[in-house]
């Protein structure tokens, strides 16, 4: 199955490829860094709208264990851990969307509390290709919100990795996305429009 990218109506959303979500980081996703070369190829595929989301928390964010949340502190705004991974090709990223930026709001989805939907609409985007970290949290939430925003959604299976807090979480996330008519594709099957 080959999917042809039309740069006028397709956008690439790169979810949370930040140091803290990669091996060595504060909330490392197992093998999270393996998505980076795949994503770099997608970024360079054609001249399309490319957006990178980032988790961008205050130091006392409600999702952190000290505040009663479930996560260790991670992606604190302006810290090294919140930086995009250095291997990610930033030069190809046209827009950066920060999320979960206030203490009391959690946001797994790049659409939640951001202007991402308006950004895509203003560019006439009809289909979003979603990749990044983590499959069972922010990738899933972003893909489902993109569907709710009436976009077609393609998730690139070999350009995502999950946290898998409980065994089966990633498989469940894939099932949920499929149930919302998210298309799952491999990066090798995504080609530029001739
Ligand atoms: C994420 C856990 C906490 C993610 C963000 O980007 O998937 N996961 N914050
Ligand atoms: Zn977070």
C-alpha cells in the first residue's frame, strides 16, 4: 500500500521527540530514539507543513509525582530535558506547538489548549500524518483529536514508540486508533506525489 503525500493538503505532526522521552531522559520511552531517523526522512520527504509538538511543563506541573501525579518530573520548560532530541532535523520543522504549559492542565494531545487545529485549518490541511512519542499517550491522544477535528489521520507505525506502563498498552492504543478510523502505515509506504 502506497500513500502519496500532497504537500498542499497533508501535514506532518511530530509528537514530543524530546530528550526526556528518549533513552537517558527523565521519562525515557524504550528505544524512543529509534524513531528519529525515520522521522527525519519524513520531514524531508517533500515541502509540506511540518509541526512539532513538545511537552512544556512548569516545574510544579500537576502530572508530576510531587503534586500527586503519575510521572516523574519531565520536560520542564527551558530545561535541557525539554529540548528536542539533538538528532531531530529541526531545520525542517515549520511550527512548534507547546502543550501542558500551565500547572493545572495536563494535555497529552497536541490539540489540547493549543492553536494546532486553527493552524492546520488556516493552511487548508485535510490529512495529518502523526509520528513520535509516546504511542500510548501523546501520539494516541493527538491522532484521536485530529480525527475529532475532522482530519484524515495516518499514523506511521515505525515512527512511534510507547511507554507501555502496563503490558499491552501499545496494542490497545493501536486498536483504539483503528476504531477511530486512523490509518496505520509504514514509513516506506509514504511517498511524495509525483
Ligand atoms: C507524555 C507522559 C507524560 C507523552 C507526556 O508525550 O506521551 N507521556 N507526558
Ligand atoms: Zn508530560
